């Protein structure tokens, strides 16, 4: 699949999810959790595939109705060690190691630019420790936003 087709498909899916699921949930004051959003497009398609970041950023905002997450987790793990966490056979996960190194560097850059939003967690820790860290950060942001836990 060509990189331009790939990014357009991801943006189309994001837009549909935004208007069909996320916006209605936010209007009902629900908490929304997603497993990838605009940052993943910048990391995978712009930095790793070489597509123009400025254009894709504008398209991301358009597709996602300008929404930005309040909290983003980066579960950071060495490219080689990620294979120990599970075997994935999809098109993205079977890309060359160089591609995954570019993605990791891109996420590190994005996290460095948005330190308040990004929470970087060492993905080499035991899964139960990673889980506990995620829960701690989520509870913290929810309590700061006035949710009763």
C-alpha cells in the first residue's frame, strides 16, 4: 500500500470514530480512551514514512475535529525487546527494524514537546507494573479534573 493511501485511510477512520463515537461521548461527559490518535499518525506516517508533517498535522486536526487528548501514554520499549512482549503479524508490525526505530524516535520527540500531556512509561518493566503506572496517572488526571473516584 502506498504511504499516501495508508495515511488517508487512517485519517478517514479517525474522522469516523471522532464523529460517531468520541464527540457524542464527550457531549455526555463520558471519559474516552483510545489506543492511538493523531500522534501515531505523525510518528508512523510522517516520521517513519516521510510524509509532510505540516500537511498531515492540518489533516489530523480536520479529521479529529480539532480534538487533542488530555493524556497520552508512551509505553517505551527498545525495538528489539518489543518482540518479547508478543508476536504480531500485521503489516505495520512486520516492517523492518529501521522503520520501528524511526517510529520510536518520533514518539520520543513528540513526548519531549508535550511533557504535560505525555506520560512515558518504561515498557520493559513487568506488565503488572506498567498497568499500575497507567492506573496511577489516569486516577491523578481524573481527580484533577474533578471526577470522584
